C-alpha cells in the first residue's frame, strides 16, 4: 500500500526497467508506453537520451509524441500532424531546455505551442525539437533524421549553453575534453540501470531504496560534479570551432531543404 501511495508513476517506470526485456524499445509503432509514466527522459540509441513517450505530468497529461517530441498540439504523433495538415506552413524549433520549456507543465504553456497558437493553428504546424540537456551534437542528430521528413519552411535555432554544461558538470579529473564530450559523460541508460538484482527488487525494503535511488534528472550522465571546479577552462579553440561548425552545418541543411533559418 505504501509503495502505491509513494510516487506510483515512478514505480511503474521502475517496474518496466526491471521487467521489460532488452529487445523492447521505448519508441514503438505498436504502443506509446515508453518506459512508463514517471520519467521525462528515456535512453536513445543516437542522442544518449530523448523524451519518454509514456511520460504523464502531474495533471495526467501526455506531454510527448510517440516519436519523443514535446507536443505543440493535441495530436500524439508528428506523422499524424503531417498527414492531417499537408498544406500548413511548418516551423521547427531547435534547442535544449529553454526550447522544451522545462518545468512548465502542460505543453500548451511552452513557447513553441504559443507560437503555433498565435500564428493560427490550422495554417501553421510547429514542431518542438527541444530536449532538456541537449547540446548541438544531439540536436543536429535529430535534425539529420527529421528535417527531411518534415521539410520545414522555417527553422528557429535557439541553443548554446548546453555545449558548455559538460565542461562544468562532467568528470573533473579530465583536464581536457574530447570534441564529442565522450570523456566527460556516460550513457543515460547506464545512469538509469537499477543497482539491485531482480531477486532483491521484489523484497519491499530494497524496492523502496531502489526507487528512491533512481535519478530524477540528467545528473546521471555526468560524474564528479563540482560547481567550483573551473570547468569552463577546458573550453578551447577546438570546441569553439566544433560549435560553429555544427551551427553552419544546420544552416546548410536548411539551405538544401529550401528552409529559412533564424538564429537566436
């Protein structure tokens, strides 16, 4: 009874992490469960983490599409929007938490959803590509896969800070940083992996501790966090050139698709 009262949505997510076989993907064309309703994020094969399709906010609303994007309208699928509104002008919003609008519950409150509402819902489709914690490497990966599908008229790019976050929060024992941050971060799935075996998990006391120990945010991808480390000293010319190159690459992708790009 206590476990049912204590964060039942989180418990459901934890049950799925323990019980579901490794062959099941969070993103499925057959169901929208993701990894249960309690976690905002879930592992992704190319971007480390993405948005959990099964997540429910405190108002019991589905916040994300089945493809792992924050919704901007009632539909639960990007592909459904493209089919239902084939002649609508399309805008893609690229970024991290400030594009996703982290801590604003209810996708209707996010600025991409407000943009669609202001422009006119029937004439415009707005797609929120933002994911909390994502830098330009992850966003560019999403754009490589999804921009040719959506073929947007406009791409709004609003992203910079998260390319610095690994320098501050990542492994402080590393004096320098690889261009893809791989020596400062760990896989999101590694941080989510329960530390208890299945046998121990079914003992109620261990289950309580396991649920309490689950990461509630993205801190699980960084190690040895130290706010006074001077981590930004690791920002060098190689990393600066990498950021500029990725922004210019996105601009060229937009040019290939005939899309306008707005850089914020």
